[in-house]
C-alpha cells in the first residue's frame, strides 16, 4: 500500500521534479560565487559549484566529473585575477559554448604583495572581501544571466536589485562595527593575504605569515618578525582561516603568547550548517569575530 503510493507520487505530486531536470545549468568555480549566482538565478537555473565549502580554490585540482558538470552548461562564472585559472582549463576541456562570466570584470584590482618564493600572479584576486566590490560581482552576474536567458531578464534584474540593496546595508553595518574599534587597535593577523580589499575598504591592517596563495611556507624570518610585531603592538586579533592549514598560525600564536580567536572564512564558505553558509553570513561572522578580538 505504502509502496504503491510512493511509486505513483512523482507523477502526481512532484511536477517540479521534471522541470528541475530540464532547467539550464549554471556553474560557478567556487562556493562564494556559487552563493551569489544561486540567489540571482532563483528557480530558473540549476546552479552547480565546483570548489565547494571549506575548499581552497587557489590550487584546486578538477576531476573528470567536474568537466562533466560544466559540459552543456548555459553559463559559467569564475572570479578571474589568477584565482581560478584551473576553471578556465576545465571550461576549455569540456567543450563549453555558453556565456562565460568573470566576476571581477571591470573592477580595478589591487596588486598582490610580493611574497618570497610565491610569484605566480601579480594581482590580488580576493576582491569579494570588500562588500562594495561584491555588489560589482552581482552586476556582472546579472548581466551574464540576462545574456544566457533573456526570458528571465525581469526576474534577474529584480533579484539583483534586491540583493545589491542588502549588500549596501551590509557594507554600512561593517563600517559601523569597525568604527567601534579604536584606530590603533585595528590590526588582524590571519593565515594568508586574503583580506587586503577588506582592509583597504574598512580601515583594518592585516598581517599574514603566508602570501596571497596558500602553497608557500613562510620563512622563519617572516614568522619571527610577526611575533615581534604581535608583542610590540599588543595585537590580540589572531585568526585561522577555514581552508588554510592551521599549523603555522597555531605555532605563531603559541610563540607570541596570544590566543587564536577563531576561524575567519576567507576564500570559501562553510557547509550549510556552519556559520558562513552564505556570503552575507560570512561577512557578518568574520566582522563579528574581528571586532571582538581587536577590542582585546
Ligand atoms: Zn586566498
């Protein structure tokens, strides 16, 4: 009885399932872009993400199944600025022929601080950490969706406008939160140089033992310099990052005699049940932790 009911259920009660299977596919290179894309695409497209939550997208190694996910897609979305070059290769190898959107298109990128032994890419790709630049991302995604699916234009424009308004409010909130911290105390130490855009936008200094990428190990000299700085300036805001190896940071904090104040989400969202499951949640989580830690 029960079994029969289940068997007949799809045709009767789940008409959405059939249409879900035929929706056009849009693919984002990594989780933060996937969140923005998913919100703007609404129900009109099936959104897939290649480098998922807590995954380092700097040095991602796609598998054949990832090329399969891109094949036949209507739209692909990447960050650019050297962050997700592997996604370009994936797109090329999959025979993709749809709309290709680069989220940083039109954004004036910062130059990456030079790091010894780490010379690939001269641009800093982490523009999403400045909420105003995430609004620029939204505009690029909106334009791409309209190109890929003109029939959904009104819906994409409405969703983008609403999302951009939320991010403008979020940007104002970040400014108000940072303003609570005395200027001299606005220093944060993290695993790698992911927060230069955040720092420039909101007036916080970030120091990191690792450079813009995550592969290079800091030299003993770099670590010693940071420890000296932590002590001299009484820096209390020291953080791990979700997708970086915490060993260097733990050692640094131990030697400097400070406590690691938690985990910032830099280049990837958390899983759905974590504290940074969306871009907006990520910014709120990071700022909440930073402000508390900078205050001492
Ligand atoms: Zn990074």
